């Protein structure tokens, strides 16, 4: 699975939870719950969807690591054993 595939999965699952959210305008370092206005249950549903879709175990202690788009991309890449860290395309 490539970084593009991971981004697609994350975006699709977030769109399933918050279809009105425009993920293209979300700061990749912003807290997802605030940025796309989802509650704790929606965030948990996102975690569960990622688990089911990709077959990766995500322990509760790691949930905060998926709290941003950048964090979610990097966490999933690491869990899938990708050698490079995935970061946003925005420059700092």
C-alpha cells in the first residue's frame, strides 16, 4: 500500500463520518475533532473503520496519534511497515 492509498482510505473514512467536511481545507496538523466538527463517538467510529478496512490493530493508547491527518497518515504507514514517514504536502 502506498502513501496515496493510505491518504485515500483516511479521507474516504472521514468522509463517511463527516460528509459535509471539506478535507482539502483542513490543516493536516489540526485536531480532526475540531477541524471537521466530529465528536468522540465519531472519532471512535473512524478508528474502527480504519481497523476494519486495513486490518491493523489500534490500541486505545494510540488513538491520540490519529488525531490529525498527518498523525493518521504516519501512524498507519508505520503500522503497515512502510519505510518512510508520510507527511503532508504543505511546506513549513
